[in-house]
C-alpha cells in the first residue's frame, strides 16, 4: 500500500483538519515568498521587485499549470480516466509530447481513484502501462489509491505518503466522487459557492509538497451539443472560478474521436491554447489516444457544424498565400491587410496567428 492507516481519535482528527479546513468566511492565501510580511498590503513596484524572477511553468503546456489546481471536464464515456492514466504515464516514463502538447516536467504521479474498485481500475491501467513500457524505461513511480476498495481510508491518511514521495502530479478522479468522500470531513452537507473554499483547502493540502492537481470532472447532462466552456462542468460556479486552468475532453460527431479544448488558461495566451483532435484506438493496440490533427475548430466537429469548414480552409489558404508572398510581415500586419474593414478583427487575428504558426511548424525551412 502507498498509505499507512492511522487510528486517531475524534479530537485528534479535528486537530489534524484544523490546519486546512477553513471557515465559511475566512480564506488563507498561501504564497511562497522570499519575504515574511505581516501586512499584506504592498505597493505595485515593491510587488514587481519582490517577484522579478518569478515565472509560471507547466506540466502539460498550455493546459496544466505547475503547482496549480487544474480541472478537466469530460462527458460520461469520453475516456477521462484513460486520459488521466495516459498523461500520468507520460510523466513517469518521461515522454515529452502527449497528443500535441509539450510535457515540461517529469516525476512521481499519484492517482486518487474515487470512482471504481482496484480490480476494474487494473483493467484500464494494464494495457496503457504495457504500451509505455514497450517504448522506454520507467523512471518514476505511478501510485494508485482506490478509495472504494479501502472504505476506512480517508484523504488525510495519505498526506504522509505525499510528503515522502513528493508527486509532481496528483490526479483526482473524479470531483463529484471526491466531494462525496470529503463532505463528512469538512462537516458540510453539500458544496456551495459560500463553502467551496473548504474544498480548495483540501486540494491545496494535497499539493503542499511541490505537486500539481489535475481534477477530473464530468460535464452536466444535456450539454452535449453546447459550446465548450467551464459552465458545462458539474459543480457550483466557484469551483471553476478558483481553478487556475480548465479544459475539456469532448465527444465529436465521429464516435471514435475526441476534442481537447482549452477553456480557462490564466497563464497562457489564447493563441497558444489550441484545440486538438484525437482518436481513441482499440484495446489490442494498447494505446487509448492518438493525435489526429492540431489546432482545429470545435465547430467543425461538434453540433453538426461542418458546413463552414470549407470556408475556413479557404480563408486559411488565403492567409498562407499572403504570408508566403511577404514572409517579413507579422501576423498582425497580415490580419490588417486582409481585413481592412476591421470587423471581428480580434478573432480574425487569432486565426492568422494560428494559421501562420501551423504553417511554420510544418515548413521549418
């Protein structure tokens, strides 16, 4: 086992929970800093100087920010558990690209499985691990805790293990099941906008030792054909409001294909945050996802929106022709020249940036 069961009294449990369970009207902001300040009020230039060398980093760029709370929303049956396992395997086997996104950091992974028992989880884990083990040597540990198989275990029992192993990524599967597990600990009947910070206290406690949380979540029923955004996800709005990054795994018009769609990307630009099309492969190939195409349009694959695909392709070809004629032009200049009336300029500018960047990647010389 990766955890040690501790027999503690009710009073001891209250004491243990005291450090990370907030009251409804209080929030403790934990910031790693080179300076201890009693007064939190700081002048802007002092703030800039204090963190002059600070930069954000990513586990999977630009979707999963390092040391943050990240949420992946997925429809039921879309493959979120297999996605989480595959991503974790990339980190422990040090695979540098996953489905078109760069993996920037590697290390131990903890998978907190709240949905299915150990035997069923093994059936999902085994073919994926077999695939990665044929590629290269495993360099870090991938540890699983299946809470349904150990009903006497609660989330506080694994804090010591996390402190010892220092996992770089902690995958929580899933948010809804996690909430059901922790409600008795935080002494609430349900999570609301007024008490959701208690939930984040637990998430922050999980990543106290340099970790990053990836919280797998469901999208709500009846949202299959709606445009992707955080509001489609299960839970009160404050859960996604407090998250650092959110993204979605969506089913498409093709039953074997999925879209990975960035939503809230606090620490990356809209141009960086591209949507990728992936395919689910068969069991026999021991790999659950394969990249089909990078930087696609959601509307071409959802809600029967493929009718305007030819128009978009024609416009992208026009952009590339302009770039090839004048490669010294910036994407901004190309957008200004091709859209002189300026209508919908911001969205068109992003189209130009992505079209030019994609062309450069495909034609480096």
